[in-house]
C-alpha cells in the first residue's frame, strides 16, 4: 500500500466506465487501493458490486452514515470512520460519487488526500440513450440516467479547476484499467 494514502473521488457520466473501475479495483487493484463501501436505501440490483450495501443487506446502516446524499431518487451514504481507519493503515481508497455536496463534504474532511478524477466517455447523451434502448431498459430508467449524465458533466464543467485527473473511456476496458492503475502507481 502507499506511503501517503490517497482518496480517489471518481465522478463520471452514466456509461463512462465508473463501474468498470470499481470492478478493476476489486478484481486486480487491492494491492493499490480499496473501494469505499456505500449504503443505499434501494434494493440490490443484479449489477451491484460488493461495495454497494443495499437496504436488503444485513450490513445496511444508512442512518449510521456521516455523509448522506441523493442520487437517482435514492439516498446513499458513506461512513467516515472506515475511511479514517483505512487511511491510518496506509490504504488508499476509491469512492464513486457524482454529487457535489458529497464531494465537498469529503474534501472538507480529507482536503489534501483527495484527488478528484473525472471519467469521460466518448459517448454523448443521445448515444447513451440509444444504447440503453437497445438493452431494453425502461424509459423512466433511461431518462433518469440521461438527467444524471448532464448533472455529472455540470459538476465537471463548473469545477474543472478542482479536478486533478481526467480518464478517457473509449469503450476499451483495458485502456481504462491501464489509466487508473498508472494513476495509482503515480501516487504510491
């Protein structure tokens, strides 16, 4: 693990590869860092990773979270003591958050240890919408996600000087994985 632990706060549009980054860290990156678990008041979905603690999980404790925020009409929460404990052990961490209030709270708590990373997809809103239609996703789901697409871009555009890094997802998992692991290595 790193000598100076870092918290990589990952922001990105729907379809930008954030879930792939979580998968890569869980599968191959545990020597570099760990994913910060998040609690949510929604039921578990088939594509949720282990870092998502849902209302139907035994460890669910949204009320015990220090940072709580809204996303996709659901509440999400992060427990700070777990982050502090991991940092004290020299473990860098990744947290995926596309909510500016939650990002600001994390920055307030961890200031210099935060590195903001934006994951940019080469797919625009209309391409994302078309891809989701091909996957037979419900219209309401698609429109919520497209709304969050704009929200994530707005976070980036309005705070561009605060972001430390931009990763480019061009539909190649290997390239995205290479970018994130090079970033981890840089901070080790």
